[in-house]
C-alpha cells in the first residue's frame, strides 16, 4: 500500500473529506481529523485511535502498527507502515479511526446540547426566582 491507497480508502468512507493540517493532508469527518498523511515521506499514514485500540492493533500486527513517539502516541495516535499493510488491514484501520471520530463527534454534540438545555433551564429558574 502507499499514500495514494491511503487517500483513496480514507475518502471512500461516508462523509470523509480531505483537508490540510500544518501543510500535511488530513482526512476528516464532521470537520474533525481521523487520519493524516503527515508522515508519508517516512512511509507512514497516521491514525487517530484510542490508546486501547492502538494497543490492540500493535499487539496483533506489530510489523504494521507503531505508536507515534511521545505524548501523541500515548493518546492513541498511531503510525501504519503503508508498505507492510495490505488493502484489508489498511481499510480496517482507517474504518476504525473513522468510526471512533464519528462516535466522539456524536458525544461532543450530545454534551453541547445537554449544556445548552441546562443553561436555558438555569436561566429560566433565575428569572422565576426574581
């Protein structure tokens, strides 16, 4: 696999769009990044996973998946060695990162709505107490 395959598969996911972050291609759903090609010159794609999902991928295929060095890696950001991956592995990894981003986006939307509802209720309560 290569960067063109990564891009093709990432953009085949529902709602995925290509953008740019700090000059590197990124892939977003709902306006938020789930994968990048920031390390393509080193032969990697990057996936935004959870630390738990990262550990599962690395354990299953350590020759393909590598935590990104430092704090980003501890947060779940993961390199995928493009040349070592096949179509199924790359597609599955991108799908996992995409799904995690969709779930996180939905949770953020719920929290925002709940906060708005709470704020409106508090405002209403203050008015009735006057």
